[in-house]
């Protein structure tokens, strides 16, 4: 239906300053985007500074004050089975969550982006790379983590690698389809006709224009990685005690559920809040980047 | 406004209209504010008449078409009147409109590929209309679907009825759309760019089917197109739209012989002769773009692209008024209509 | 149609072969002597020699692989190095629990997800849309094992409505079985439901603004018929694919859920095996998961071609 005649510049989604400022304006106008961004910024700062601003040392046991409920004098959020300060452990646990999440997403991007570009740009590579994707998909992240833990022992790095590997197929898929789209556009075709090398075209024309889909993919991958880290640490396949982690805090809470049922609430809420903030921001970002822009 | 009223009364001398659109205005609320798409459009269809509506993309012809049976999204604000045999449709409740759609007023759309449901057989899609409006049994609807398919010229209809849209060619799909549209013998058929997506050779066949249906069933057809060849081939009368307004309205031969509005003249400057199908004769390029308007200005909307525009054109909107010989019902909305019949064509010289 | 299926089957077979190679090499990637790892407690030279011979570790690698494939094809996954029980019989008891849990979870997820997705797409701008969207976002962000923990603490323990852990086989007592498995299935299902909801919603929005839905409206169909027969039917094709692709997530989720609710399934067996360094079990678990994923996605593709006539009859003259 022909309702509007939109100026062509807007339809093409021309890259550059006008588009970036439009995306930012749309984000600023969306209250959910603003709130989630502020939450994320605060959490990021708190997590970065947690070794210095946490009220207590995280591995300082105090056997005189174990299982302190929230509101215990000196411990706002209470103490755990060893009398350690829950607030401090949550702060450092959130920091560890973010670390694993960023490490995992970085891993998936480092491997996935070049493969996605290659699959979309070179026909010959497409089949090989899609078999590789199929292979990765056949190992669910938990099973991958189990395998890695069996071979190399459980650790933060292994958790991050297992999550990162599991996220590679998603990255390959979005980068590949965006590369296919960009390859068919005139300015890329023109560069090819002008005799630019494949590497030049990919790095100068395709990749810069694919950044928005990569950005959106990364924002939805981070909360998934946060949840993944929590699961792995909960099962004992991730961060190893006594290092603080939200997942292991929940595992401890499960052990002592009869004595301190409240201990199971807070770490879970923090994980959920973190993931929710990323997901909400990711949604808002995707809507803002959508050239159609009417999906709200 | 009075001029417009009088002019309309004059043209309805053709007979009692089956469909009468009066002062129809449509605007949309969008992210960027209000956009006026259609401004006080009036037109009439007599039974068995084929009226062509022509204009560039974005001139409001599709919006006009969709608003006739209330098919616009909720974001549309509609005012004015659409009467089907005297019954008002604008502002009518949805359940009542549903009984009109597909039964009294049927539609054909531009893209026969996407306009049909890809996962249902064509027989089922045609039968669906009959089951809803005629309360036919599944078996009876299927039998009728086969008849309809042969009516629109699909060979071995008994087999094709069980095909899925992707198994048919573009022309066949459009014939299926037509079969679906005429299934309940509608009084009005609105065809929105029915041939635009098709090959030239296929186009002629589709137009022939439409003409046949008009002759056989007496259906009034509103055909919307930007292809003057189609208009010349099939229409009895023409409505020219520009930026949401009707700028000229005339019998097809009059319009082609002597366009009064400068816009129409621009469109026709490389036009085909009426009655002869001229293939893919598209609108000639006129410099500039159809403006996007938030409100309709009190000025001629074509002024910015018009060679004859002056101060008057920018200060007040020209009414749609009778021009030329009164008997021809030729109307144009222009302060400075084209003076003479366009250049002496070879056959006009004695 | 036939060509499409053959290509898909060939790709699946290839992926399966590659996965088997990966799993096979995985155990060889263990630090040190795999025989040592496989031996468990008994590390006498004779025992190690016997293991080397049994697993063919003294043979060239390709031959070892061939023998491994041959054994696996016969259902021989070796024995648990902790208990000496054949891995195949461990699987026979554990798998039905997991399959039941997963199927029930998929049912719950599909019902919730499709329902909420359609609602959100149809009632645009309505509070119901906000609620459905909000719940889906929360469902996507909540750690499900935590929900399970809370459910046990505040539902099972506090009210006694559901058992906190344990399992009764379906054939032994169907009612008691359901009683034990329904809460874990709901917990596992909600995560998938959130994903299905979002996919359904976006597929429905695309579908509702498509040309053929406009045609359906122009035909004078009731909104209900437009939504179910014309919009939803087409959207479900997308949803079916999503369920197939989410299978990995479902398997991961099942492992954790079983761990929390103490269900004696595949997941619990897996986690126990990791901590006991029970390599034959881990190897079997990983290989089996990969196979299940590949086979089920092939089945999804077949189902896809049944629902979507465009794939079913490709090759027909257009």
C-alpha cells in the first residue's frame, strides 16, 4: 500500500552521522532504553570498582556470625554459611558474571565474525562453514562445558570458552546474512567492479555496515552468557569456590536451604536483573536500528 | 464546494450509481505526525461501468481504494461518505462491513504471488469466500470453485483447484484472485494495480477477463493503475489523482483527446490512443516528487511542478469544475486549464 | 522434494560423522594416558594393559576409530569405570525420565508461548501486549534453575503440594509420576515458552501485515478466521523450526532441572559422571546428545516440509 512517500535517503538507511544520531535519538526517547542503560552503567561501575568498594573482604570467614539474615548489623544483606558478607560476595559475583559474559561473547565474535563474513562473501566457503555450524550446534553448551570440564577441569575460563563456542553459530548466521545483503548493494558491487581486493571490500565496506547487526547480536548474547555462567557455576563446572560467583552462592544456598532460605533469593534476583537490563536494552537497540522503525 | 456538488449531480446522469464516494478524506497518524493521504475525493460507479483511477505512487489511489470497504488500518482517520446502493459504509460497524467485503465489494491486488496464502490450495481459498458469505458446504464450495476457475479462463480447472499458489504462473494466480473476487457476484470490483506485476502479454489476458466479467455479470469495476495503457484499454471513465486530490475526471476518450489539467497533460505527453492497447505505456516523467503533506494546503498541490503556476495557484485550491462542453461531463481542478485541444494530431486534420 | 530431503539427510549424516570424530578424539585429548583415565581406581600394569587391549588403544588411530564406531553402532558404550555397569543399561534407565521431562516441557512451552505470542501480536497497544511482552522478557532473563530452587523452597517444602525431589516411573504409577514431574516440566518449559512467544509474536506481526492477510480481510472473513487460518498457520512454520533449534537449550536446561529436582535422568547421570571422571559415561552422553540433536532437527525439517507446501512439492512445474 502506498501511504507515504518517504524520501529515498531514509529508506536506504544510509550509513553515517545522520543515521547514528537518529538511532541515538530514538534510544533517548525510549524510557525503557534509558532505564536499562542507567542500570547497566551503574552495575558496570560497581562491578569494576567492587574490589575496592566492597565493604568486606570476600573470603574472610567469620564463624561467629554465620547465616546472618539480611539486615544483620554490619551486613546489610546478611552473611553466608561461613559468615562472609553477602553484599560483598554479590558485588564480586556480578563482576565475575560480567567477566565471563564478556569473555564468552568476545570469543564468539572473534571466531564467528570472520567465518560469517567468509560464508556470506565467498560462495565456496559457505557449504564448509555451514557444516561447521551444524557441528557446533550439535553440542549444547552444557554438554560442551561437561566435555571441556572432563578434559581440562572446571574453571572460569572453561565456562567462558564453552559458552562462547555455543554462541558462535548465532554470530555466523547474522553476519553471513548481513554480508549477503550488503554484497548485493550497489556501493559494494561498485567497489568490486573498481577492482578492490576482497579483503579491502570486506574490511572497508561490508564489516563497517554490518556492525549494527553484530552489536545487536552481542547485546542479546551477553545476558544468555550471564545465565550460562550462573548455571555452570551452580553445577560446579564454572567458577570454583572460594572465588565468589552468583551461581555458586545459589548452590550453597540450596545446601543450606533449611537453615537460610532467604540466601537463595538475592543472588538469583541479581542475575535476573542483570540479564533483564541487557535484554531490554538489546530490544530497544534493535528497534532503534530498524530502518522501518515502526515495530516500537 | 458548490461547484463540485453541481458537477457531481451532472455526471450522475449516467444512471443510479452503485457506488458513490463523496468528499472522502483520509489521514494517518504516524511516528512523524499526521499525514494527509486523501483529500475530499468524490467519484461514482454506475452498474457495469469501468472507471480507471490513475496517478503516480503515493498520490492516494490505493488508500482511496482500501477505504471504500473500510480496509485501512486503525491509524487511519476517515471522513466523508461512501455509499453502496445508498447504504452508508463510512463509520459502519465492523460486522456489517464484513458482510459487504467479498460479497458486495470485492478486491484484487497487485501482487498475485503474495496476495494468495502460500499454504492453502487455491480451491480452499476460493471456497472460503463462498463458505463465509453463501454458507456453502465444503463440497459445494469446491465444485463452485472449479466453475469459477474455468470462468476466468484457467484450463483443466478440476486439477488446478488443488494446486498451491506457487505451482501457478503469475497470470494464473491473478486469475485465481479474480475468481475469488467474483465468487459471490459482487456489485463492485476494486482492482488495485491488477496487471502491474505481470508481463505485457499476460496483462492483456487479465484485462480481457475483467471486461468479460463486466459484460456477463454487470459488475462495476474500479481499476487503479499508473499505466495509461491499461486505462486506454479498459476504462469507460477516468479519474486522475494527484497528491491526494482528484485533479481531473472525464470520459476516457475526452481525457485522452483534450486533457485540461496541466498534470494530466504532462502524464499524457507520450500517451497511447484510446481503444488501442499500447503495451507498457507508463506515465511520462514529470520533474519533482509527489509531496508528502501533513495537512492539505489551500493551494494547488501541483503548483510547484507546474509550468503554468502563478500566484493564484499558490493562494487557493482550484475547485473541481466542469470544463469544455457540458455534455461530456469533463471536470478539472485547475486555475489555468490547457487552452486548446492538444496539438493537431494527424487524424484530426481534415 | 526428494532432492531437498536427500541433501538434508546427507548433511545430517556428515555432521553425525564429524561429531563422532570429535567425541572420539575428545577422550584422546585427555592429558596423559587415556588408559589411565579409563582405568579408574585399578591402575595395576596388567589392568592398564587389559584396558589398552579392550579399547584397542595399542592400535593405529583410524583403526581405533573404526572399532569405536562399530561398538557404538551395536549399542556398546563400554562400562562405567566407577560401577562397572554397562553405560547402555545406565542410559536405558535414565533416558525415559529425560525424554518425558523434555516432551512435557515442550508441550507446556508451546501452549504458553504460541498463545501469548498470538495475543501480543493481535492486541497491539493493549495492556495484554505489554504483559505478554514483559513476561517473555523476564522469562528470557530469569535463571531457570533459580526458579526451580525457589519453587522447591517456597512451593514444595512450604506447602507440600509437590514433592521436592525424587521420581516414580511412569509405568509404575502414572499419577504419582506426573505429580513428581509436573513442577520440573513447568520450570523447564517457561524458558522455552519465552523464546517461542517472542518468535511467534514477530512471525505473527509479519504475517498480519502480509498481502495475503489483507486478501483474507477483503474477503470478509471474521478476525478469528483471519488470525487462525491465515496468519497463525503460516507463523507456525517458523515456530516449529525454532523449537528444533532450541533443542540444545532444552537439553542443557533438562540437565540442570534434573539436578535440582533430583530426577534420576540423563542430566544427573552426566553431572555425576563429570565429578567422578567417568569418561566412558561422558563420552556416551556427549555422543548421544549430538546424535539426538542431529536426528531431531532432521525430523523437524521433514515436518517443516509437511506443513509448508512450497517445500513439499518443489520440482513441480511452476
